């Protein structure tokens, strides 16, 4: 998975160097209150980039992703104006999520030490997402190093400007995060090329239902006990 995800980007940007095209590489995780969820990644191309690439489905060769248990969708035009190829993989617990997230770019890629932890009780669950996006080397880790060496500085600069990276984390409950933006229940980071960014987000889910149900159960039990005692009292009087 890791090598294929990078190759997907390589295959696209090889045809984009020196143009005004835009390519977006997205990654992230969505978690459910029960602990499971989905790890996602995607490659989005604007109209000009798509014209440069041509047959995107043929360029991206994703059979090994499917064999590794990833679901592949696209190419498909979406409401943001980009044509996306998206991959996703479900997980049942944080351990599976971390293994899937580690596959996004491999040990040499830009997505590093992505972690998902979960703790809580009957009434409260906290889900923590952390990780690092290291783009300090520019496109290093996103593309083949030999390819970068063959590019001259002007083409490399144009290629660097063409690529945008986005990471999102959807967590249950109220989210506290260092992300500069939120999209619904997701924290969204857009790290810049040449930077290294630490990601932190915590979802705090508080459940009132168990407390309400418990109170109703206690109330019903008390009411039943009062009714029994009244019947006994009436029986004694008779």
C-alpha cells in the first residue's frame, strides 16, 4: 500500500511538472463511538491536471491495494471541482487503525507516527489522534528520489507548488485540536511544503443516555416498591 500510494502521486505529477495544475493528496481517519472506523487516502486532480494525465484510471494501477483489503473508488468528479481516486480501509480497534495509517506512506513517507488511542467509562469516551506530517524535504517521500534529482530547480519549484497535502481526523464528541480548521466533526490540517507539523486532536464524547436510563430504572423501581407497600398496608387494614 505505501509504495503504491506514493507511485500514484508520482504517476500524476510526472505529467504535471512545469504546468499550472493542482494536485491534492488527502489522508485521514474517521472513528465511531464504538472504537471502529475507517482510514482514508485520496488523490485529487483539477481539470487541467486531468487533461494532462489523460487516462487516470490506467495510470494509477491499484490492483495491489484491493488485494491488501483497501476499497478503491474513482476516478470520480466531486463537488469541490476535483476528480478523485480514493482508497479506504475499515478497522475494528485503534491497533488496526494504526497499522492501516502506517501503510499510507511507509517509514520514509511524510505521514509519520500516526496514533489513535481511546479511553473512557460508561458515561464518557475520549479519543485521541496524534501524528506528524513531515514535508521539510519538500516532495521527498511523496515522489521517487531519482525523479527529483532529474528535475531542474524551475521544474521542481513548479511541481512543489502544484501539490497540496491535507490531513483530516473525524472523532466522536466535542473536538479539541491544534488544527486551523474544522469541517463538521473533523479536524483539518493543510501543512505547507517545506514544513513539519505535529497533529493533535481529541474527541470528548459524553453520554447522557445511560444516566437517564439509570434514573428511569431507579424511579420505576421506587414506584413499584411504593405500590407494593401500599397494597400490603391496605391488606393489613382489612
